[in-house]
C-alpha cells in the first residue's frame, strides 16, 4: 500500500492539501459494498494527516471570496455533529448508532485518568464500535480516538483512526467537532493542559465521483483530474 503523509497548519489547510493530493494520486475504483454502491470513488491507499494547530479559527474550510461554491460544512453542522459525538441519547429513530453511545462513557474516565493519576500513560484510548458493528449495513467510520499528554509539554494530542472517511462531507465537520471535544477535555483535565495536535490516519480517505467537479473548481482547475 502506498502511504501518503500530509502535514497541515490547521484543519482547512489540511483539507485543501488532501483534496489536491487525492485528485492527483488517489486510486479510483467502483464501490462494491457500502455507501453509494456502484459509483466511483478516488481514495488514498493509506494516509497520515498531521495538523499542527487544529485550534486555529476558523476550524471549517471557507471558500474564496466571490466564489459560488458551497463550503463543505458550517459551524451549525459541526455543533450537531459534536452532539452525536459525545451524547449517547442523540441517536435518532432510524440510526443504528451514534459515536456518543460509545464515547460518552469513556470521555470522563480519560479526563479522570489524566487529572488524578498523571500524564505518563498510554492507556487513555477511546474505542468506537463493538463486535456487532461489522454486521451493520453502515458500520462506524471513526473507530478510535487515542490521546497523549507528555508531562513536560502539557498538550492534549489526539490520534484518530477512520476505517472509511468522506473527504468532502466528513473530514471538515469530523475534525472540527473532534477539536471542540479536545478543547473541552483539555479544560476539564486542568493543570495547565492545552489542546495539542491532531493526527488522523485512514486506509479509506476518499472523494466520491459526484464531488470530482466541485473539487476541481475549488482547486482552481477544470477537467476530471485537473491535469488539462
């Protein structure tokens, strides 16, 4: 598998770099099972995205001034995503799960672990999904929020794993909502801890073919691959 490494200043910068790289070098294939079965998507085989200052505002991408392109997310959507991320009771009637049903019990324990027992631990990792998830038609995309605080640095870093990840509709609100969670947890841990970096890894960060045209427009070029 080809490993792509992308380092971004903030969330919008990382998103733009991912957009460019997936259009340039993503593997294209037809979906046999999953969302939009039968359509094409262009995907990184494996990607590591390191965001140095994910707290920088705005935390969602904006479009160039004068552009008619719709932004991939806004803060209203981010806040609704955050509710699904942290609240087990946010599950709608037709939803199989929310991230909150997995994460809500774990968040206060990670906070307590760092606050009461110190920063020198590798155990503060929050899992998403259970053994039944593999049988769902649409199992969770986010599977893990791992955390780290180095005692001499006092920054709460997040390491994320997404089994599948929609670059246009998922990446911006996902990372923005998770950043808000990180900022909340840092504040609750106390002791001078500040929110740190976000590192996200995925073997399925992709762009659906219905977004190829708008992606090229955002990149300021025309044509399916933008190479003309």
